[in-house]
């Protein structure tokens, strides 16, 4: 493919250096997006947008300066560089500790994700037909309760970047992403209502639609929601029980209670007035947080993933990051600034949402490492307890310590076998209690898609989170009122 505006990116680096900046970083960043939204099979909205520009970040006088522009001319980019340098020089007088970046082996590379079925090969008519067929299959799948609402959306995104900096990095990348999400409400006025929000997303093209097979599984899930409304019984709440936690909940838990608190900028307090703090302190590397089965990995390099990248926005090569390793806090997520502060190497966690945004420390694809059990063995090891497969609601405190998950599909376990459905079980525990209580995980590794929010102004970036099913011991369940 032809890469646009390389000359402007290189010009920005040259201009910043000539103005006396000790470090210059420039990024051409383009997002092309389109989507369709429907309610009960009828299209209610369509949109397309393009965000395109150049971002510039410099270190001058020991301070950071950032500016961006969508005026893609030599004059426009040079003006943005001058603004960034002026901002840094103005702030330099206030700096107690000068900003420095870690020395890294930076990349010079080009990479892209190739779609098997490109976006342009799938017509609007085909997408509309898919949405209508999904509504038809789902709405006719139950008879006692009814599907009050099925909101569906299909989204396409193409992210293109050219990154260069004065330390020698030069990275070109192209990543298409497809997403499909839905919100379904199943109701029987005399018995209750269930709402389920879910989304699929990954890097690639329309071949992913077949892989996700939403038309295949959502009618069956809808029948299960009806069954929960009609038949589910209250969970045991009078004494601690063993719980098999489904991979969907495990994935969300590791994102929230391992990924976010492991962000080094958050540990240093940068997020305190925005998204919150972290229970992890700078000196806690090596401290035990869980059992030997608790290993959490964040890996941007997983092919087909929603959070896929091979180099971050500072040019550092990506690799798997072992946040918790065999129950111990092992490493933080770093950019080059925090790496210098902590005296380590960057692990390529710097990402920006678009050209208007500064790269900050972000997760990519965060997951709990699978174990060696089968799912059946996890259940067989429980004399009395509950299997919570999916969730309907959740929350966590701003230090990522106390967390709560309200179950959606859940089952009583008696003598190693799944019994009847359980209604509205709540798993409420601390981060350390969860990881310390894990005594087994199965071999299955499932990923779930999301958009992770962080920063001020808020930046949303594509991520995956996932894991196996895990078993925890002696937990007191609650129930949604």
C-alpha cells in the first residue's frame, strides 16, 4: 500500500530538533469508521467518519509539550511543532523533576493486518439482511416471555499510523477492526426482566462475522434467558460456598483488578483525579497477591485480537507483559517515562486514541493464564456451590480493590454436578481474596471485546480481556435485591 504523509512526520522530527528539543516524536494517525445500528431489525442509524492528523510530542527543558493538527501541510505541521516546543519551554520552569525517557531498542518496521473478507466486499444490503435475519431468529425463539428490544450494531474501523521519533523509531501500521454488538431485553411482566449487553470485536474483516456466529448462538441464549426468568431459584447465601467463575467474569476481573492497577502512571498518581488510584504501590513488585495459579498476562501481539499491535506509539517493540506471575505482582505497564522513573525498560504500553491524543499507558489484551483442568473437573471438585457463567452488572472501587459482579446465567452445583438455574447471585470480594482463593483453572481460554476508557480528556482504545473458567473456595455469595 501507499503510506501517506511520511514526509510530514519526518519534517516534524527535524523541525523539533532544530528548535532545541531534546526529544521529538511525530505520529500521523488516521481513523476511518462506519457503522449501522438497528432496533428490532429496523435500521435506526448509520454513520461514517474520518479522523486524520499529525500529533507532535517533545521534551524541551526537561518538560513535555504536546500539540496536534489536522492541517496536513508543511506549514500546518511546523506550526504544531512550534506550539509543542513553546508549551514544553513554558512548563520547564515549573518542573521539579525533569522528564526523561528510558533508552530502548526502537523499531523500524512496517506491518498490517490483512482481511480475508475486506470491508468493501460486503455491501450495505448484506449487512441489513444479516441484522433483519438476526432479529427474526431471536424474536421467534421464545413463546412465554418476549423479546422487548434487540438493539444491534455493526462497526468497521481502519487505523493507519506512521510514527517517527528523534531516537530512531520509524513505524508504519495498518489495522482494520470489525465489531458487532447487541443489547437484548427479555421480559415477562409477571416474573421479571433480563437485559444482556455484549459485543464482539477483533482485527480483521467480515470473515469474523462467520466466526462469531451470533445468529447461531443468540436464539439459544434467549431461550436460556426465558428459562432463568421462569425457573431460576435463589442462590445459597447463608454460608461460604465454592464458586466456579466463568471466563467472561474472569476476563473482566483481570482487566479491572490487575490491568488498571498495574498501569505505572496510575501507580504514580497521574489518574487519581480522573479514573482513580491503584492499590499497588511502587515498591510492591514481588509481593504476593494470590495463589500459585494466579498469573495475569497482557499481550498486544495476539493475532486477530482487538488490542493488537506490534509496536507502541513510542516505537517500542511489543511483548507479553506478566502483570501477576504465579500469585506475585511481577511487572507494571510502562511507557518510556515511567520506565525511566522505575529504572526498568519500557514494555510498550504507550497508546493514543487518535491524532488529537497524547500516548498514555494502556492495556491491550489482558487475560488470566489457563490451567490444566477440564471444566468438568472444576465442577467435579465442588461438593456444594455455584457456577456463575456470565454477568449482568458489575462495579469496582477507584483503587481497584473491592469489586462486585452480579451473575446472569448461573447454576447450583451439588456433589460435582450442575443442577438448577440460580437467579441473581452476586460475587462480592476484594482483589486479593479473589486471586488468593483460586485453586484451579481449566484449559479453555476465551476472550471478550471492549473499549477501555482512561485519561482526561477521555481516550477509548480497543482491548480484549479473557481467561479460563476458574474455581475459588469458600466465598460468601449475596443476591441482587
